[in-house]
């Protein structure tokens, strides 16, 4: 079931998220788990190949005390690697790739924090540590029930981390418009006149813009740009509001 949620930003601009439904979320998990299982199978085949070479030696290493210790260490490392693969996978991709695992990216959904803020490392860890419990109890059955009953389509991990999963309204830039962002270094205006709160506002906009629908993005960009344009030089006059803020966030404010 698809639902929407209205969120009011700190800049008094309201925008709407389309929440990801149960079907798209679990199909994304299926894709991610398929990738994980494929990696495990390949790793298992590699271990068999390496083990077959060891067994062909005159004295098997696992028959000696040192060999048995090494074998125990190997088993522990394999177990740790498996745990990191199945749970660190989600943490890594969601944290480093804007709330998107490969499965979520293919399904066009992403994880964001309450208020539309980008997912941070702590939230990614919390929601995926709870995933262990959800997986252990009925293989995501509790997650499915929670998602269906929650007004925001939240599973337990989302409730614990303060996150939601939304449709990803990506902003695809036309190839022919890339020149709009190209400013010669000597033409870049000085942005020292911007206050720290204005700089933070621009960065927050750049981090949240891909989750906004077109109308909300235009309204929010216009409001922020109207505040900062008087403090910028003429070299930015040819940029639209959204283009201006994206350029500032990616270059001048880094």
C-alpha cells in the first residue's frame, strides 16, 4: 500500500514524500539478499578450491596442533565475514550511498531520516542492528506486519532509528545543460558574506533535494536563493535557483 506524508521544513516550506510500499521494500531486500547469497556461494567455491589443494599435500595441516588452531581461526574469520556481509552490507550501502542499497536503487527507493534529512551513520547502524532481530523472528514477518500497520510504513528498525523509506524522485540533469555549472575559477564570486546558518541551509537543501517533488524543490530553492543571491557576485546570475544552490554546495562551500 502506497502512502504519502507531508513534512514541513525548518524554512517553513512544506513538501510531500511518497512512502515506499511493502512490496517494493521487500523486493529490494530480495535483490540485496540475492547479491549476498551470490557472494557467499562464490566465496564457498573458492574455499573448496583452496581446500582441495591443501588436502593434496602429504601431511594435512589440520592434523597438527598448529593446523587445528589455524583451522579454528579460519572458521571464526569466515563466520565474522558472513555476519559482516549480511548486516554490514546494508549499513555500508545505506550510509555511503544516500540511503540506497543496490536493491533499493533498482527499485527507486531510499532511506531518509525524519524531516527529510540524509541518512547518517548512526541511523544506518541502528536500523540494521534491529534488522537482526526482525530476521530472527519469523524471517521479516514482524517487519511486514509493522510496515502494514504503521502510518509511515515503518518497520521496527525504522522506528528505532527515526527513519522512513521513500520513493526516490531523482533529479536527472540533461547532458546539454552541464555547461550551466561551469564557471571559470577566476569568475567564482567570494562567498564569505554568507553566514554559517545560510551555508548550512544550502548544504541541507543539496542533501534533501533528490527526495523532493519538482514543485516543492522549486519553491524551496527559490526561497533559499532569494536570501543568498544578494550576497553573491554577478558570475552566478545565469544560474537558476536550484542550479545555484547545487553549485554552491558542491564547490564554493566544500
